[in-house]
């Protein structure tokens, strides 16, 4: 899977995405700033929310908040010391697991600091939604563990060694000779080998057990709930104020289905205080924001990403101990391809697209825009209706129902508004900086940036405000690729060939330039796009390039995207060598792109016509309403395991959005269309359905007969275990401060030995396909790195510079063909047979149900579905495979 020299020089250079950006000295300064921030544990980010000029009331509220926080700090410190002492006495005569040692790993001041941060977090959270107490407890316990992990590195003098090694490692990003000789992991490992003295850097950071995290969080929350008070009278505007102290938090119990959910809510006075103080800064933990310097390369499962802050290689749920054990047992060199891909993606430096960011912030502070996906504030939500005298019982019920819907809408709007506030504030914080996104994996091997609030996997807005830090000349075809991407983003020419998309862009050049010059006051052509903000970013780039003296030499920082054509079905068609399916999803070369969604809609319409002729009423009602959009989401998600019920809800939403459709038939029509859509897909993708059914049956038998979760190893060596188990509610407890045996150690779900059969079998087909699309992406990333071109991905959407698109496309196709040229299904079958089948000599062959079931398990695991005759090499010539 090596690129030849011609491939590497196809872009006209042997380069890296970071060479020439900084000197080593400049990077070392940035590295020190990053280390300082990680040691502090938090980053203060100025909020972009517009606030009126400071008035006397705001100043007064800030003074009250400052005084309150000072009192709370003293109260929390005294209460923490007292409660720890009481807990130690209570536990001295008992023989139960306790959290006391974990309440002594930091100074009391550190616990107080963490609790004060939690006060602000809850006070500024949604008024209509709050997570259950177990999530709050565990989250607070995790913050304590993270602070402790950093402190351990300081105490063991590990911090100084890491900082020294990291300063040397930064030379990699400024020395072209080094980047040609080694990849980041290899250079980092050479530095570790050359510095054996002192503490070992690559030491596993043991996470605290589930019950400890929850227990520590429960202990601290009990202090917050029982000890902290607020003087509600101080917030009143009247001059005569008698102090009236109330707890700042209280507990409520909410019915959620058949269960009762315990929640912790802030007192309205606390919410009012923080809102009135209108604090200008948002606080984020350091590992929730981008880095100011390149990430530490992953070289083992134990350490990578942030320099000093904790980062996990794989985002595993607490019950996924089996996969963690397999990762620990796997030889490091088996995981090197995965590490190297994560390191390549994380090493790409970014900058902010400031003109786009300025426009988005302006719109955000001007009540937002639903049409442009800029979250409006809650104030834009309709007011709650009132029950008026004289209303009938039915009218009152309708008002109550409407109130409930509006409250839900408010909660949703507030959540989206906060998400936008965080994203835009972080982007504004980094607007003059170069920054990096460290990456890690989910349990299936799919890759994600570690910072959750702001990254390139986000919405249209998030993607539009990101650019490559290092620009490249457009070259001969670069401007054409930006224009093609612009039209792709509009969604106007999805079924047209690339040449017609480019011609259309040239026809629309007046609108493109108008959008770039006067985005908010001109014709606003860009606003009608499917992805308006990315379209606007392209418009601006086209305008700059066309107006430059020599467009070929224009330095462009804007990424160009190439999207897979229904990528899940592409992998299925390749696995089954399904000729007809491959043609539908552009594995086979055509002069125009094939659209699987339109193909399915046409087949469904043909089936509907036959049923209508047979006199079936619902088939007649649906005449004229079966469009591409109605079935698109179902076709897109069926490969990822959508159920018939879920698909029915998807189609129901589409039918409800059609003004002329008789809504009395919506539910029945959705059910009918689901049946016909699944039937059409089965006929169109015969091999896909057979493979999917085989996956499902294998998973059912493994989890039901063997009583084990499904496991496999990806083509790049990553071991995977599906973390779906049946849970039993259990409780462990220790005496509390008040002597009650229900405090400080959780009521929690303990995973039993038995997997959840339903989830195991339904999830295996999509999870296996996700592991394949991730493997394809990683192979592409590694070979793009070898070719010296920038590469990042949003799962099956690949990004690079405009002048490198042809080379990336070649690498992408080469690696897909090489991946699927491996006997993937046979390898999976052999693995499952070795892992889960019964030895034939141990079977009784007595015809019993148990014996028959075991024999069926053995037979199914070994029965690989037959393949068709599709020639994989056709992919190499397919323009619209990724386009």
C-alpha cells in the first residue's frame, strides 16, 4: 500500500501541512502557553453574547455575586473538612468500600474550587432540563480525578520531563529533514528511548472505578445542597431588606415513564443572580478547547493528545471493560496504523475564517436565524397561552397541551443557543491564533476531535469558520474545484456531471461575487443554499482568487470536500461484489452521477402504481407524493440499522411537511412506504441484504447462545467489543455523615454477564460497516501524509487543499480497492469461528434443542454469503465514487 514517487510529486511538491508556519522557538513558546493552561485546568473565554452597557443594577448584582462566592468558598471549605472528618469516624468501624481516600488526594482548596465551578455550571444551565443526579455525581467525580491526575504528574516530576521532551518534539514541525525521515510517532518514540532516566512518560493513567467517581460526586453534591445558602432578600430592589436565606440547590423527583428521576435544580434566586451579574467570561476545561501547539502523538493506548491533561484513546462507556482489556493486551505495533492516522489528523493546524465568523456573531446577537441555522434566543419563542375564564374543558386541555409544547420548544431553543454561544465564543477566542484538534476514537474506530464544542465535525456554521492554517497556491485546477464545491454545497446540481456544475458556477459568477461583496445587503443568493455558510465562504474565496493578479498563484486556505456517495451502501456493495448495487452508489464509472435515493423512489413509485391498479386505497392516496426527499433519510439510515418503526417515523415527518398531502392518511401512508422502501432496497441491493442478515444472525447467536458480546478486529488491527449488556439495578452503600446507609456510594447499573441480545444483533451490521469506513479513511489519511498533502475528514467526507484534490481522489480510490481486495468477510468469519464456535468433538449430536442450537451457531458463523461478479477496479475510474 505504498505510494510511488510519481504519486508523491503529483501535487508539484513534497511538503507537510505545517512546514514554514513557525520557528522552533515560536512553537516552544506556544507549547509553554499550552502547558500553563493545562496545569491551570481551565481556559477563560470571553463570551460573544452582546450585553448592554453596564448599569448600576448589573454592577450591584456583580458585587452581590462576588460577596456570595466569597462566603460560599468559606462555607464549602469548612463543610468539606468537617464532613471528611465525620466520614472517617463513621467508617472506622465498618467493613465497606468507601470513598474517603479519594477525598484526601487533593488539598481541600482544590475540592472547594471544583465545587464553586459546579455552582456556576448549574446556575447557568437550562431552566427546563437537568440531567439526573447520577450523571451529575459522576461528572463531578470525574473533574476531581482529572485534577488529581495532573497533580500526580507534578508531584512525580513527570510534568518537567514531559515539557522537556515536548520542546524537543516540536522540532519535528520545523525540520523538513525530520518530517521526510520519520512520522510523528516514530520521532516521539526516539525521544523517549533517548531519555530513559527519570519517571516513565508512557504510564497508564488508571481511571477511578465507576462507584468511586459517583461516590465522590455524591459527597461533594451533598455539601452543595445542604450547606450553601443565598440571601434572596439581597436581590430585591426595595430599600428595606430583611435577610432571608434559602438553599441555593434543591432536589426534585420527576416521573420519566415508569421510573422516578431525581434531579438537582438551582434556586430561581441563584439563576437570577448569575444572569443579572452578566459575567463576560465562559470557563472551559482545558481538554474541551483546541490546543495552541501540536498534540502529543499517540504511541500507545496510555498517552497521547493533550500534553498534561487527560485524554483517552477510545471513548468507552464505563461497562466496556472487555474492550479496554483487549486494547491493553494488543501489541503496540498492531495498533500503530490507528495511532499514526490519529496523529496525522491531529497534526493539521487550523485558523479562523474571520469574515464568516464576524457575520455569524452579528446575526447571533441580532436574534439569530432559523433559516441560516444560527440559533435564536429563547425570547423568540412564543409566550405561554393562558387559560381564560369561560373556557371549556376541551379548550383548557388544548391550552395545557400547547403550553407543554412551548416549554419543550424553549428547552430545545436554549440548548441550541448555548451550543452556538460556546462554539462562537471559542472560535472568537482563537480568531488570531493557529490551533490544533487532538483526535481520538469511539469504540467502533470512528475518529473524532477531542474538543466537543468547536471542531470541523460540527454544523454548516462550524465548518464555514475553519480554514487550513497553511495555504497553498491554487494551481491549474484549484479554482475550478472551489467552484465545483460551491455548487455541490447549494444542492442545485446533484444529478449533473462535474463539468456542468463548473459551467453553472461560471454562469452564476455575478451572484457569487455579489454574495461575497454584499452578503447581508445584496441579492443574498448564498442564503438559498443547502449549506449557506460554507457556500458563502466559497463565494468569498472565488471572489478573492478571480480578482487576484494570477489566480493560479493565489494562496488558498479553504478546504475542498469530497463526499462518499451513500458510503455505507458503497461498503456493502463492495463486500458483496454486487454489480447492480455498485452501480447505484457510484462504484461503477458513469458519465453522470447515479442517485440511489431517486432510484429507490422510482422503484417505490412503480410498486405503488401496481397496487393502485389493484384497488389498494393508500396506494391511490399517495399518487404524486413519492419524491426523492420522502425516502432519502430511510435509504441513508437503513444501512446503519434503522428499524421499520424508526423508518416509519422518518417518512411520517416528510409526509407531514407536504402541504397538499391529506394528513389523515399520513400514518398509514408512512407504514405503506416503509414496506415498499425496504422491499425496493432488498431488490436493488440483494447482496447487501444477505450480508446484513448474516451479520444480524451471527450476532444473535453469539450473544444468545454463547452469552458473549460480539467482537471483531478491524482491518487496521483495532479490537472491537460491542458494549451492550443487560443491566441490573444494584446498590452499594456506606454510612454517610448523618449515619444513613445510602450515601456516597452509588445506586448504579452493574453490568451482568449477559449481553443485550436485541442491541447486539441490531447494532452489529452498522457498527461493522462503521469500522470499515473508518479503516478506509485512516488508510487514505496515512497515504496523504506520505504524499505530503493536507488531509482531514468528517467520517466519509474528505478534505484537502484545492490543488491537491486530484491526488487525494486517487489515493482515496486506491485505498478503497486495496481494502476490499482483502477477504474481509472470510477474515471476519474465521475470527468468529475461532472465538465463538463449539468444538465438534464436544457436541453430543443427540438431536436436543441445545445441540441443534450449537450446531446452527457453528454453521452460521462459517457460512459466508456468496459474492457477485462486480470488478472492484471499476472504482478507480469512477468520478462520482467520492465527489
